[in-house]
C-alpha cells in the first residue's frame, strides 16, 4: 500500500513540482500586497506614538517629575522600535 502511494506521488513528476512552485509564487505575491499597507500602518502608529510620547514627556518636564528622562528614553525607544520593524518588513518582503 505504501509503494502504491509513493508510486502515485512519483508519477506526478514535474507537474506536481511546477504546481507547487506556482502556488509559492502566488502566495509570495499575495503577501507582498498585504505588507505594503501594513508597513504604512506601522509608520502611522509610530508617528502617533512619537507625538503622544512627546506631549507626555513635555508634561512631565513641566510638572518637575524626576523620572521625565526615563520616560523620554522609553518613548524614543518605542518609536525607534516601530520604525525598525517597518524597515525590516520592507527589506524582507519587498526585495
């Protein structure tokens, strides 16, 4: 029974490989269509995080909080992380 199953798989030969390659190419094209809007969305989220973080840090500085520098570093780190994620997505899926 195993030999019969293997025989049918091997009998498909090059057609099965070509169909698989075509399916992978189609899936790659579909993923590229989805990731362009996703990277744009990540840029928008990064901009909102940057603006909101700037206001929050400004508020802490004006109130005289001692941990304003710690919050500023955290918000800048989050902003840079989001930009790095968008750059990595673009380099992986658009090259």
